[in-house]
C-alpha cells in the first residue's frame, strides 16, 4: 500500500488562495492552455534549489517556459545506453517535440550541489560514499571541470568558479546530443548560459566570444 498522507494544511490553504484569486482572474488563459497544449518558446534547465524561482526571475506566466530541474543544473553527455536519464529525456522532448527556440542553462550562487562536487574533488568524500549516493554519482558529470578551477587559492572563489564551469560543461554536453547539434547548426535553436547571484539579484550571461560571464 502507498503510504501517502493528506496534504499539509499550509499547502491546502495556499492552493485555495491561488484557486480563488490567480486562477479565477486568469481562468480563460488556463482554459486556453488546457485546450491548446503547451507551446513554450524557451526551455530552462535549472537547479532544484528552492531559491531559484525561474518564473519570477523573468516575470513569466504559466505556459511560457518548459522547465527541467535537477541537482546543480547539470546536463550529462549524450549516452544512448538505456540507463535512466531524466535530464536527457527532458532535453529530447523540449528540442524534438516542443521545438523550443531557446535552451537556457541557469546556474546560481551558493549552490549546495556544486559545493558537494567541490568537496568530492578535494578528496573530502570517500569513494564508497560517492558510489552509494545518487547525488554523488550525478555530480560526477562535473568532476572533469574541477581541473579548470583547481588553481584558485580561495575556497569560496573556487566554488563560485565551479558553479560557472557547471554551466559551461552543460552547454558543451548539450552539443553532444545529435538532435541539439542539428537544431543549433540549422538555426532553429540557440543555447544560452546564465548564472544568478541570489543575494545580489544579479544575472550574468555567458558571452560566446570571450567565454566569460558578463552582467545582463
């Protein structure tokens, strides 16, 4: 038997508030979405971190973004091996079915997943723990990029740099997907890298010419 419980009262209260305000005020729009299906122009790959509020960041309404979240907003390389690949499946659906025009990888400051990868790369986590953890094995997708920041002496600076490396690596890995590369080279899809400073409210973009992050 499934051990499902009643919804917590604070979630029930918030849902009823949404239903009686936002939903009622925009009922025709939600009906349109239900009947016409989704047609987002952009896909955003973001972190599971609860502080990363994608819709609020871009002042977006329901139906505007196809959003996929995972630990540390990583994209693994193309591996058609039959293994469970939730992120790869989301990318495939967004590009080949929804045919989004823009695919954005959104990193952020103070990322717990990136800090965890940093600790793994520094030898602070035993290999046995890494291999027995879903998170540990997932973060191995970023491990090769640690060499690009390892020479930075300040720990916090190194972790911030690794957050940005996560965006770069994910964009590089996206191009290993044949259908992504075909769409990019055909001019129907553009890739973008962003990094959000949560505390400062700043958004930086990855400049394709210089390879550096610049303020939006």
